[in-house]
């Protein structure tokens, strides 16, 4: 092996060295690494027919340029494929806005190759860095313009300088991502920048798992520590060294594998002469078709271009312990991500261990509330708060990822709405965009608009919009509520029907021969027939029927029975209807049927309704295409005073104070919480949509996957349900707050009826009994008067005699003298009056109509 040392970039010296070597007689020349010098050497080799091997990045050949045969051999990975690897990687990581920084023309070509793969919608910016100069101004302007993703193309020895400058202007910190194009970037000692929390990725073409690499690496390390002191380099193998080793291997292997009849004998060739090594072309072709596995993986060469193809690339990510492989790439197979979810969270924990995560939230029960300190207790830090959000963030950051965090409350306590005029987000979203917080956690709904400004994890809770409304106030119980089942008209018609039917029965009975009966059945040939259907009995029958009691006397005539049947049918229907309606009236009297759904709300103007201003519910109605919701939005927008509130608590209070004149459109989870705690509210209708709450974070947060995985893990383990129950369910020793009496809900069992509900029936009974007692008293006095006349006693004596007998409950028989005064006593005025009265009663009993049966 013959070696010549030349100054880097000195193509004249390279050319001279090549001629020297050719004159000595060589079977191939390797190097140099400087592309211009390599070109000069290649020209001499091609003229002499000697294979030339190089390991230098070369721009892709121009399309029309004819490639000489056999081509020069280049072990450096093909430019297009290398750029493709970077392009696919950034696409895989959702980069659609990025900055490309380069510092030499080759870099620009490499970046151009990347841009060939870019999506037409990608936003990219290309800027040139001045090598060896201060680029802080440029980097600062990029920082101000919120550029966060950078592809940096520069030689490895300038990377650190640029990153330091970026660090100085805070362009190398949290949420920044850098892809370093240099294949030697992984050899850099970036210790001083390791804790800058930017995400740094680079490419490597070694397979460190390969035994050859391991052996070579050990050797390289030993030499690096002893004599070769490479400033600012770790003891990693450089691409140049690895490719030089692979070139030597390729050459020795090619020599060993040449066909037996082919003799490799170097010839001395002068550069100035036209002489050529005759076996040169065959040997070049043999090298091109002789695949070997080197430190940089399989070496497969393209026969026509001499370029290296189908190579493997490892994607390396910087962590506290240096660069770690996160994925493997091959032009044929694409990306293979090698990290598991646990690796990701472990690396994250390691990387962020010194950082205190700023978790933004807002006050609102049950998600986050200020803790009331116990006596003598002074609350500081996160202890000042409690709630679902705090427990959730604790489970994710502390328990799962072992990271520190501090809770920050957003000053405006807002969720996050975009202001078109200021072009800014407020609330939690604004806080994340301004990088004032790393995570935002509360009942923050994932919406399309918010998703375009920040990243969200998978939802930790699902919900929908519904309506919170005040339960109806139970009406004042009414004494005569038993009259309610029928309207006044029906009662009047029923009374009229009762009188008419009774009268009809009476008349028909008088006409019906069958209703004239023998008063003494033992007397086979009675002198008179009797008709019992005088008006009293007729009324008694109709009353007995409608009261479902029946009567012990029944008509016998066809017409009377028909009337009776019809009346019973009428009574059956009326009684059943009354019973059914009475039950419904008394139990569900308080049920309100004014609004049952969002449609009902939209169709009326009396009850006002609103949402939290600027929240997702607000925008749901504002942007909806559904006519009902559009109508609701118009109603809300035009309502005076405004119907929008600052937060859920204010909305709930407004519903409460609104006395059923205000309904609040609220998320079902919050409604659930309110219903669990009080019985004054009711959820009207079902869910109007379906969505979820997610944890928000700035775009490109390196911890996104880890936090997301932690949420999934908590969901699968049932922890999320446990947390929800902890904060939603009322503690066992607590009772619901009910300002008004709970009323029976539709579909549930009927509530008990109180005296207030059925008191009227007692009143009627009482009045009825009172009247009966009055009538009894009158009847008694009338009888006393008769007795006094007949027995020729004073009325007072007769009264006391009759009363004492009536109260002698043990006497069950009454002497006739007492009860039936003799007719001989008639003569005086009183007795005459009495007989006139009796005659009148007899007349009333229609005795005049008695018919002779004979
Ligand atoms: N949770 C909602 C939000 O994130 C608030 C609401 O509209 O009720 O905006």
C-alpha cells in the first residue's frame, strides 16, 4: 500500500500525488476526500485505466451528462437517497413548516434534493449561514418568526458553533427540533447543549450492532485515546474513517475474488503518456459487482454510475446520554422505528428530569379548585389546588413519567378562543402558544380550530352538549284537585245526563208494563200493581251505577233495561277515564312539559338560553350548519341582556336564579356533576354532539407521545374512571343540596299523594255527611211535631220522648203508638196539615198513577 499526504483542497498536489502513484504502479487509487482533488485524481485514473475509489459526497449527476464506462467508484451514500431519508423522516414527523440552513453550495444542493420530496403545501424557508461569522441576527429573526423546525446542513466541525449561536438567541431550546445533515454529527460531543431541551436528530450509516463495527470501534477508541487527539470529537468513528476502512476491505476482497485466469499485475503508467492498464476496466467492473459487508453495512454499487445504493441509515436522537438510535431507514424498506413506548417515556424522563413542567389550568369545579387550608395550614405550590385535573396531571407526570410539574392558573381563566382582530389566542391555548406553559389541562374540548394551533393527546373524557334547566316548581296543592280530571263542562254535562237519564228511566218505567209489579207476591190476584220506579228510585239507580256501587232494585221493562245498560256503559267509560286521569293528575301535576329538547328551546322565545362565552359550546352554535342550532345561535346572539356567561358556575347560578326563564347549554360532564350535587336541576334532552377533552401542548413537544401513552395507559387501567368517580360522585356522608322539593320525574314511580292532594274528597264527604245530618235532624223534628199533635203532647215533651227513645240504643223495637199516630186523632189543624202533607208526598210518589191490574 502506497500512501501520499496532501493538503485538503489542494487539487494540484492531489493530481501530482496521483501521477506519482500511477508511475509507481498501483491496481487502484483511493481518495482524497476533498471533492475537487478527488476529481483531479479520478481524471488521471480514468486516463490510465486504473480503478479510482472515493468516499466523498457527490451531487447527483446531471440528467444529460454521459457517465464514462466504467464509472468511478464512490462508497459515500448516494446523495439523492440520503436526502430522501431526511425528507421521509420529516414527513413522518409531520413537519410541514421548516427552515433549511446551509453554509456551502454542496449543502444547498442537498437541501434542494430534500425539497424535491416536500409536499406542495409545506412552508419552508432556506437561509445561508455565514461560516465562521456571527449568525445570531439571522437566528434571532427566525426565532421571532416562530420557526421551530430546522434542517441544518454544514460540516460536522461547524455544527457546534452554529448551535451555540442559536442557543445564545434562544433558538435552541424547548420545542425546537433540529435535523443535522452531516453523517458525522453523531460523533460530536454536544454535552454542553444536551440539556438545552431541543430535539436533535442526525443520521448515521454504521450498524453498531455489527461485530465488525464493534471491533473497529474498539480499535478506533483505543487509538483516539492514546495518540490521535481529535478536538471536540468523541471517540466515535467518523464516516471518512469508516469508508476508508470499507474501501480497503472492498479492494482486498475484490483482489481475492478475481477469477483464477485473471492476473492482477500493476503497471507503471506515466501521466503524460497515453498508456493504459489493460486489466483496469475488467478489474473496475469486478469491484462494482463484488458486494461486501463493511462497517457501513452492505456495500452495493450501481454498475452504471458507480454510486453506492441500497445502504442503511440509522436515525439518531440526542438525549442526556448522547445520541440514541430511534429508527432505521433503507430505500427499499423505508423507516423502521425501533423505540417502544417505554423507551420513549424513559428517554423523556431522562431528558426532562431537571425541568419543572409548567401545567396551565383554570379554576372550575370539579377540575380544579382552590383548597381551603385547615387551621394553621399554609398551602404553597401545587398544594394550593385540588381537583380532577390535578390528580390527572399528577398521575401522568409524577406517577407515570416521573417528572416535576407546577400548576399555573391562566389569568383570564379562559379556555382558548381565537380573536380574528388581534390574530391571537387567549386563555389556555394562548398560554401554550406563547410557550408560557408546557401542558394545558382542564375541561378543554378538542376542536378543529384549537388543533390547528396546539397539539392534543387522545381524549381522557368523552361528552356532548346538553341543556341544563331548572326543575319545575311543584304547584300549590289544590283541595279540589280530584275535580281536575274532568273539565267543568264535563262535570256539568255529567250532572245533566244524570238528571235526564233518571227522568227518562222514571217515565219509561211508568210506560213499561213489565215494571208494574204485584206488591204482594203471595197474593196471586192482586187488586193493584205497583211501580217502584218513582223518581227517587230512578235517581238512586243512576247514582249507584255511576258510583260503581250498583242498586238492589233493577228495572224489568225492555226500554228501561236498555236505558239502564246505556247508562252503565256511560258510567263505565266515565269512571275509568276519571280514575286514570285522576292518577295522572295527582302524581304528575308538577311535571313540566314546556321544553323537552333543543328543538323546543329553539321554537320558543320566552325561555332564554346561553353558553360559556368563547368556549367550544359557543363556537359549536356559532358555526353550526344545522337549522335548529343556527336558529338557537341567532336567538342567543340577539338576546338582551346577553345570555353568555364567563364560566359554568355563573351559568348554573343563572339557571337557578332564572326561575325557569333561562336554560344553560353545557357539557354533559358538567351537567352530570351538577345533577349529582343538587336536585333543583334537570338535563333536558340528549346530547347535541360528541367530543372529548384532551391535554393540550405546544406543537412539536418531544413529550407528546409519552404523555399520550400515559393517558392511554390510565384509560386502560381504569384509573380515569376511578378519578372521575372520585370527583363526580357525592361523598357518602354528604347530601344533595335541594332548595325546592324534589318532584317525581317523568317515567319514574308516582310520588305519594298528600292530604293536600285528596283533601277535597274529605271535604265533600264531610259536607255530604253534614247535609245528611241536617236532613236527619229536620226529619226528626218533623216527626216530633207529628207525634206532639197525635199524642197531644207539647212539642218539647214529644221531642225529649222521641230523643230519649232514639238514644236508647239497646231498644231495637219501637211501639207503633210512638211511630204511627192514629187517624182518629185527625181533626185539628195540625193533623189536617199533616195529612195534606202526606197526600202531597203520596202524590209525589205518583200514587195517582197507580194502575188497576184488573
Ligand atoms: N369545555 C369547553 C371549552 O373547552 C367550555 C364550554 O364551552 O362549555 O371551551
